[in-house]
C-alpha cells in the first residue's frame, strides 16, 4: 500500500479547492482560491475555463506548500476531478475553449428549450435520460444556443466539453466525460448500457461526434503531462481520475451509500442528494448513476444558498456573509413576522420556475435589518424544506440520516435548517466532501483502493444539530405561509412587465 497522497481538485462556484488525502481518505492539506462567475448580460452566467485552470494551479501550489517537507510532491499518486455542474463550452482539437463555459445559472436558452419541448414532453424525456430539459441546468439547451448563435465555433470545435472535460485535457491531453456529467446534457441514457442517445442528438441538431468519450468516474483518463506536472509541482505520468459533478463527488466523500441516506450540500446553492437502489426518475429531480454499482443518486439542486446570503450582505449594506449571519442571530426565530421568498434567480428543484423572484412579506415599522437577515436565512431553509418534502413523497420514505456539508454551515444556518426540516442533522467535518471524494476516486484510479473501500468509507463527523420542538412547531406554520405566498405570487412572477 502506498504511503503517498491523492490530490482532489474541486472547481466550485465560489472557490477552487484542492485537498491532499492520505490512503485512509483523510484530508492532510488544503489550498483554496476564489472562483469568478461572469454575468455579461441579465440571465447569463459563465465561467472562463482558462481562468479556472489558473485557479487550479494556484490552489495546488498552496496545498502542497502547506505540508512541510520537500518530498511531499513526489509522493502524489494520482489526481481526481470535480467541478460545478453543469457547464459546457466548445473545445478545439488542442483543448482551447472557443467560448466561455455556460453554466447552470444561465437562462439565455429559454427559446431552445421551448422548441425541444414542442417536439417531446418532459414526461417522455425524463424516463429516458433521468434529466428534465431546462435552460442552463441541462447542457443540451446551451449546446443548441451555440449551434444556432455561434455555428462557426461549433464547426471549429472538436467536442462540447464540461469544465472537467477541459481540466482533464489540460492535465493529460485526452478528452473525456464521466457518466453523471454526460447525463446532465439530457442526451445520455439512464438505462444500461451507458451511452449517448445518438438518434435523439441528431433529431435535435447536436452532432453526436462532438460529444466526448464517456467513462466511469474512477476511470483513468490518462497521466499528467510533464509540462503540467512542473506547473503543479507533482510527478509526471501519475493517473488522473475522470471524476464527476460536485454532487456526485460529494456523495463519495460523504460516504453516501445506504438507501434513503441523504446529503445536503450548503454552498453557493443548496443541493440535496439521496442514495437509492431505484432509478425511477421524477421530473422534479435529477436521477443519476452512483459511482457504486446498483446505486443511484436522486439530486435536487436549488438556486438559493450562499449566493442569496451574499446578495443580502450587499442589500443590507454589509461587507460579508459572516456579518449577515451574525445579524440574523440577533433576531428571534420567526424574523418578527417577516417571510422571504429566496428566488432571486428563479428556482430549480423542486419548482423549476425560472420566473420566480425574491420577495419580502410582512414588513412593518418595527422591522429592522436583523429581522430581514433572519428572514433570508429562514427563506433558504424553507426552500430546502420544500425540496426535502417533495423528495420524500417521491421516494415514499423518510430521508435518513441527513448529512450536511459545505462552506455555508454556520451555526445559525444549521439550527434553522434542523428546526425547519424537523430532523437531526449530522454535520461532516471540514465541509469539503466534493474535493475529498475526488481524491478518493484518484486512489481507486491509481489501483491503490477499490470500490469496496468507497462503499465502506465513513467521513469524520463534526457534530449533530438537533431540532428544538417548540421552534419547529412555529416554523411549521411559517412554512405553510411560505408555500401559500409563493402560490399566490406565481402568476404575478410570470406576467410580463408593463
């Protein structure tokens, strides 16, 4: 057994994180640099793949420098990848991005979605792919936008690539995509064998030959080139695991293996992932293959979370999310009667309402900044409650245990979530499950570990957060009001502005 380390790279929406994990899967070093999301027009959201690579190099260097001893870099046995998802950009034969990466928040391809759904309904697409077709949230729509708006780039590109496709090519010179990321295109089969749905691609005008070779998350896509090895400070030729989307990798890092176990990632957005033995899809959620055979992941991504808290900081005249959270703690649960709909960018699961908007209800002369900050935290928790309630209805079972990870696990946020969800939360130490999962996949790709090890993996637990029954009863009524408020405003959101 090697005594080295595996490197896990996670290019997230807020930060690029790199961790070094030992042979037990324990994180021994970290490096992090900010990630920049570009919004060049209202409704557009992009990342610069080349700039993301610069962040990877910087974060790798920071992680390696944090461990004393010059020999550390020579003991890296492999690299695993994960990133924000979905994302897509046309990539040239040499891997150069020909356009910025269009990501999950993007809404430019609404008309393309309408044309797809005029051909075939969600009710027939979802059982075949596990994925509903939505602007930005499904890379199919972004590909169609590129086909229609930038046919020159499509003709010139070798592949439509995810951010991980690009990163893997930078590392190894080879193109590829994992099964879960391929599924997020809406062009990949949910049933076996895993495959691109080539007839469906042709019907829609997507050239199947422009889709990358697909593979397992733990598959070796290649070895690190000598040039890149020198950039990162790692040995040349070490294997690179293809990896998977952040929710997929986080499920590995959190040890999400038992049926009905759930993981709530509290980051830039909140994402609920539940492990099952059934692949019965539901249009409210994504259904994907797990890394482990015989397991599937039902994934419910929202558009609310850290982004909402950062907006609240700006709105309330503060410098940081930490200040908003501290201000929220100064207000009692219930926010002085204020309810906040956190749908500042529309909403994904379970509403899939791109027209939904943020809304404060119940403001009065006594309302202060503390009550508004508390209402924002509670609004995020209510959106998660709605997601969890509908997931449990789909599965006809309780999601338990419910693990929590991510950079947004502030005490007041965790306690509010526990009280609103009315269930205990098990908080994973470190909040870096996706990067940790990527590193674990690298151990498997290097042949040092196997899937049985992944199946038995248990993360370190930071602690448990137990609901307060009296507060939960109050929140039950507030949640009903939250849902009623959204229903009452839904038609207003969809109405065109005068």
